[in-house]
C-alpha cells in the first residue's frame, strides 16, 4: 500500500514491514530451533513446580505464559518502568504488569502472595492497554529493553515483517489434544524475528519467541517463576478465570488435573498453550466484528447526518434564492418608489412655484443669468488656457441649457397658471351671471312684494279712513244705539238658537212618534186581518165598522204627511245654511293661508338672497383654501413618501445584512460538510487499511499455525 497504514490495536508507527532480513533469518533458524527446544524444557520445569506443590491451582495464565520466557533482567526492568508510571497514574500499574507479563519473581512465597493480592486488587481499576500504551509509550521502552538483553545472542537486528496486537487472556477449552497435533509444531523454516500480538510489548526486534517463548539467555539462572499463580495457598483471579472455568462458565478441574499429570514436554502441555491462542484469536475476531458493526452503525448515522445536512443546504439554497428574489423585487419597488418620489417632487416643486410670484422669479432668473454671463466674461478674460476655456465653455453651455430648461419650465408653469386663471375667470363670469339672475329674480320678487305691500297698505288706509269717518261722523248716541242693536241681535240670535234646538228636539220626538205610529198601524192592520180571517167574521166587521175608522185614519195620515213635509223643508234650509257657513269659513281660511304663504315666500326669498351672497363670498374664499389645502396635502404626501423611502432603505439594508448572514451561514455549513466528507474519507481509508491488516493478520496466523504444526511434529 502506498498510503500509511493504521492498526486497530497499535499506532500506525508500530507496524513495521521489512522483508530484507529473511536471508539472515534462514541462516539462524537451525540454531533457534535447538535453543527453542531447550527453552521449552526449562520453561516447563520452572512453570509446573508450583502446580505440582499446590493442588488447588489448576490453570496457567495464558497471556503471562506468552512472555514468561523473557529474561529476569527484562522483567525487572519492566517492573521498574511500570513502577515509575505508578507515581503519576496509580491505577494503571497492575494492568501494565498484566499486559506485559511482568510480575514479581521473588523466592520468598510470602512476598509473592502479597504481590498476587495487589495484582488482584488492582485489576479491577486498571484501564485499557491501549490507553496505557498511548499515554506512556510502552512499546518503545520495552523493545529497547529486549534489544539490550539479547544483544549478545543476536548481533544482527532484523525488523519484523508483521507486528500484531496482543489480545487479553482467556479460558481454556476442554478438547485440546487434537488442536496441538494440528497447529503447534515448530520447524526449521520458522522465522526467529516474527512478532505476535503478545510479544511486541517487551521483546527485541530480532527475538524468536513467536509469542510463546523467547531468547532466554539472561534468565537461565531463574528457577522459580511465580507468574503462573504458584504460591502456598493463593491464586489470582486471572488464573481462576482462565484455567478453572470453561468458555461456557463450567469448571475445568478434570483438564487441569490431566494437565498436571501429563508428562514433561508432551502434546497435552503444548495443547493447552495452543488452545489459549485459539481462544484469543476467536475473541479478537468477535471484537473485530463488533467494531465493524459499530462502524457500520456510525456510517449509517453519518449518512443520515449527511442527508440532513444536504437537506439543510437545499433549504438554505432555497431561502437564499427566495431572499435574492425578494431583494430583486425590493430593488424594483425601490426604483418605482424613487420614480414616484421624483415625480411627486416635481409636482410639489411646480405647485410651490405656482404659489410664488412668477414675475419675481423671472426677474431673479434674469439677474442670475446676467450675473452668470458676467462671471463667464470675467473667467474668459482671466483664464487663457484652452483647457480652462473648454471647461468654461462647457460650464457656459450647461448654464445656458439649465437656463433654457428653467425658462421652459417657467413658461410651462406660466401657461398652466394662465389656463387656471382663465378657468377661474370663466367660473367667475358664470358665477356673476348666476348672481345677476338671482338678483333679477330677487328684484322681481321684491317688486311683487312691494305691490302686495302697497295693496295691503291701500286697503289698510281705506279701512282706517272708514274707521276715521265712522269715528268722526257717529256720535255717542249712535254708538249706544248700535251697541243696543248688537245686544238685541245677539239676544235674538240666542233665542233663535234656543228655538232651533227646541224645534230639533220636537222634530226628533215627532220622528220617533211617527215611526212608532207607523209601526202600530202596521201591526194593528196585520192583527185585525189575521183575527178576522180566523174567526170568519170579516164581512160582518167590515160592514158595520169600516167607515168611521177609515175617515179618522185618513185625516191623521194627511196631518202627519203635512208635518213631515214641513220638517223636511226646514231640514233642507238648515243644511243649506250650514253649507254656506262652511263655505264662508273655508274661503276665510284660504285667504289666511294665502297671506301666510306670501309671507313665507317673502322670507324664503330674503333667505335665498342672503345665502347667495354668502355662497359668493365662500366661493371666493374656497379657491384660496383649496389651493392651500392641496399644497399642504402634497407636502404631507411628499413627507410620507420620504418616510417610505427611508423605511425602504432601512429594509434594504436589513435584507442585505440578512443576505450576508445567510451567505456566511451557508459557507460555514459547506465548510462543515467539506470537513465531514474529508473525515468520512479518512475513516473509509482507515477501514480499508484495517481490512488489509486483518487479511495480513489472518495470513500470518495461518503461517504460524503451519510452522507450529511442523515444530510439534518434529518435537514429537
């Protein structure tokens, strides 16, 4: 691979790929195989002494056994380095000792027991090995120590082609014999400098331990090794976990007893070591699968975040486009409003100029033109250069153009004002004509009124003259006589009214009597005819009594008819008199109403004259007021337009600020997305490197298995 690789368990600086020293390795393989067989014998002798003495301890610390063949000097220097770390981080010491397999190797069993108890108490608080490696750079320290220890044994230092991560300890399975025969054999082709995940902590780069044994030069004199949990009656939690329980949590006393009773340097002992490694590889694969699942979940989450961010970007782009459209619309509206403002300003200027005296403005303009011409003449005399002449000519032309435009504007204004004046004159003439007509009508009304007043005055004078004549001719006696006559007439009138009432009462009584008599006659005749018919005596009755009764009834009927005819005549006269009286009263009322109407018309005409005079005055004053009000309205409108323009400018500035803010936010989001995409690419590359590393790791494990099988076959 061209790019730098990254390990899941180590830093990228610890992966070393070098195949240049394989030739030297092949030369030393035979010596290493012999030395390895000796080391295995010594290791088994020293490791299982405590297991033979203590029947309670039935397992071996796998991860500790992997580096147990290191020299005593290496373990002691490792302990010293780990104890130096304890001063800054107390809780990491036990875990460092566990991961790098450096426990106290002391002949005294009591000191060992105390170290085991300390190891058990500190395992619960120990952090992960990756954090310790990262914080204290243990790789380099321990590699340096191993290189110092084994410098006498190997003069040529060869870099390892692969450096794998060391897994933690795990338990033994039950079936171990077949796996030893299949996997763990060591042949002559085994590379002495091949490093496994366990030995990179404290092994020299030219070591040949394969993760299980090591060059053991400086540790030959060490007889008693306590890292396997040996002691009087104490065992560590790690040993109990790895060797007293199966992967399913079941006890393994049978296998431990079989392991203790096995022969020295037998397949069973190697099978135990191999099964531990197999479990470590399985656990590492499970952890890798878990990491892959977590990374896939992270990828899904990141993809969701990317989609959300893309949606945010689209929204921001939409909002930006909307703001741009709004800005364009606002600019167009601002331009329209500016045009309206300019037009209103022009109208306001025109109206303001119309209110001023046009003659004074013309005189002022002429004076200004004369002054400008004088200034131009002076400037032409003073300045002799052509450039100045040209500028002055341009200035003169501009001034003349301005003057011409001003004169045109003034002429237009004069024409407008003359048109308005003509319109006002025509309206004034029309109002004068209306006023003349109103005056004429008023004069005619006044003439008619005067005629009526004259006639009434004449009639009044005549009546007054008659009264005067009467007052002058008549005497007091005549007055008394007239008064007496009036009284007599009044009395007669009252008597006549009384008589009329009495006659009316009598008439009503007579009417009622006549009606009563008629009804009696009708009923008497009907009764007589019926009774006579019933008695069959009509003939006799008619013959004897019919003549006298008929005469009397005929006389009474004649008198009754005459009375009724006289009363009917009197009624007609009464109704006729009543009708004439009502007619006279109506005529009198009509005369009164006519007089009232005449008075009302006279008052109405007077009011109309006053109203017309007031209208004339108001018409003359309303024109000036209207012009003033129009000027005021236009000025107010101009102020409103200015305010609107200011508000639109403020809105424009606000929109520009918002646009800048949105642009800045979009840039920030784009930068974040770019950074996230870069991080995602980095993660993808890391994943690719990890996959390649896992492939290399799998190949290396297969290679180690094959070499172990060959060595096991050779040893057997």
